[in-house]
């Protein structure tokens, strides 16, 4: 079970797959401190999706720790078609990508593969680079016709069936929310998912479209925007303003952008999320070597540590927990790294410039007080998660945020937020009574002890109306 002596503020997301989907392993991962389970819909069908969601809910209830569920929908993609056998490509060879199968002049000298994107010829320009199979094969566009583009092989390799294609710097005319995404999301809504991660977000209107779809189907799921290409980077601030949270998806991002830009993009994205008070997730290749190794590389340890130093809300595991040999050890490793780095300081309190109004000033006062009162914790009450989210956005230096909510839906969504430990508690009409019940709950479950200090950020009842307040309470 995850240790409680040193509270971990950075949250852990793991991805479901054969290595982690059993009831036994789910129980171990949840007790080890995993906060969010991710379903990758690029690989999951609807029967599997329903089964694992229900299994996660059952195991969470069994162990007494509700975790959140994120549905990561596939989004638009460009892929090569089927080939009878891998095509061995050599440097300098001329090769065609065909958008209209059977409509290209046959040539014994120039080989080709079909592509599933009909507008490829319209979107691409001579001189552009085409990357295939996660960038392992590289092509330069020499010419284009109505039915194909002609390229020169820059990096050799074996081209097999249905390989992913990236077009760095090319604005493609693909829908952000595909028909498959709609059908998958409807299953998720039906099963009560907590988050929808939208792949290949390019501009703010992509978020608006998904939000309208969720509203139409009466879902309160929060949106996570995945930034994965250069268009998203150009529109980063607008995307962050519109979304509920952001994922720095370093897999495709590292293919679409120059590798040396990736750390810069990550830092800029985290900083912008802090300024806008939005949760941010660092994803992909977090502990990639642990897919086959019981220990991480030193570089991976440093990478995770940097995400914690940057004050990201979450770090995410992908292949490490879907097909890896050591899913539990991966969660435990993230837990240990995060706890250790979080002991370092000082951590400056950010000033989320985009969050205006008196409410944020009150919350900032609470965080400043918590930073000054040694070994204190913050306590707040929230129906929709806004109060807890505001406190989390201010990044308390050491204090935990105990968030009391009266809905299970909000409790699960609070799992994504840095430093927040959510609890289910009926909220009384008298705020003082809610405070007393919350303190009793925290004492009973061993989260606080006699003499501990709580900074309470909540409403209080004064002359028959509610006013914002910050209180210093001592556990007695």
C-alpha cells in the first residue's frame, strides 16, 4: 500500500491493458497509489471497455479508494494500407503514396503503398517531409499528382501494413472528432467515465465541439486536450483556456516537432497551464525501459523528477502498464520519485493570471497561510470541484488539500489535481457543521492527529448569508 507518512502531491495515471486489467492487479495498482485509469480506445472494443470500467469501479469500491477513469479516444489518423509482405526501402529510392488505389499508372521501377487519407495530395507540398512508423522511415516529397505523391526515401526501413503516418508542419483537413470517437464516447458516457482525452487537438474549436457533444448527451465528464503536433503548439494558449486540462503527449509530439524542441514545449505547456489554473499531464515514455526491465534508467528517473519539479499535476504510464512485465513496480517507482522530489524546495506559489475575482484572492490567502504554518493542511468543500481546483492551481508548497464533496463524480475528477485528496461527505446547510464533520472524518481515518493545524477555505454563515472565509483550526 502507498505510504502516507509523506503525502504525494503528483498524481499517477496508468493505462489499462493485458498486464494490468485483471482484478488482482487493479487492486494492487490502486493500493499502490494510482489515481487515474486510462483506456486507450485505439486498441479497445466496446465489450472490453464496458467490462474493464465496471471492473475498475468494483475493485475501487472493494478496496475503499475510488479512482478516476479516462477514456482516451483515438482521434484522426493517417495510415498506410495493407501490404502482402514488408517492403524493404533503400536510401534514395523513389516511392509513391497512393490515395486512389488502382488509379496510378503501373510501374515496375516505382513501388507504392495505399494511404487512407484522400486529401493527402491537396494538403501536402513539394519539399515536405513524410514520416512513417513513428518516424522510423523518412521521405521527402518530390512531386504530386491527383492520385499519389512521389517521394524519395531519406531513411531506409521495412514498410509493413497499416503504419502510422506523420506530416510535420502540414495542416491536414481531418475532423478532430471522428465517427469512431463518437461511438466510443457514447459507450464511455453510458458507463460514467470521468474524463475524455481528445487526441490531436489543433485549435480551441475542437474542444468546443466535444464539449457540445458531451452536453448534448448529458455527460459531466471533463475534457483533456492532447497536444501532439505543431498546429497545437501554435494555438497552445487558446487550447488551454478552452479545455479542462491538458496532456503533453510526447509520443507524436516528438515526431511532429524537432526533438530538441520537446523539453521547451513541455516547460512552456506546464507554465501556461499554471498561469491559467488548468491541470497538466506529462505522458509517454515516462518509464519506457521498465516494459522489460525491473528498474528504470537514470535518464527516466531524471525525466520524471523534472516533471515534478515543473509542478505538473500528473505523470502517465502507457506501454509500461499495458504490456509491460512490471506494472506494479512502475507505479511504485513513480510514487517514490515524486515523493522524494516533492521534499525539495522552495516551491514558489504561482500567480494564475487568468483566474480573476475575489474568490481566487481568498484561496491565495489560504495557501500563503498554509505555507507559513508548518505541517498544516488545507481543507475545503466543493460540489463541482472549483474550490479544490483553485487551491491546487496555486500549488501549496507542502500542504495537502483535503477536499470534501457530496458527489462521487466530483470526487473521482479531483483525483487528477495535484495535492488534492478527495473525500465523500454530505455537505450541511450550516458550513460550521460541515467543518466539524470533516475534521471528525479526517481524525477517524488517521489523516490528521490532535494538535494538527487545518487552514479552512470555505463559506461561513453570517447574518443569514454566506461569505468567503479563511480559518485556522486546530484538531482537538
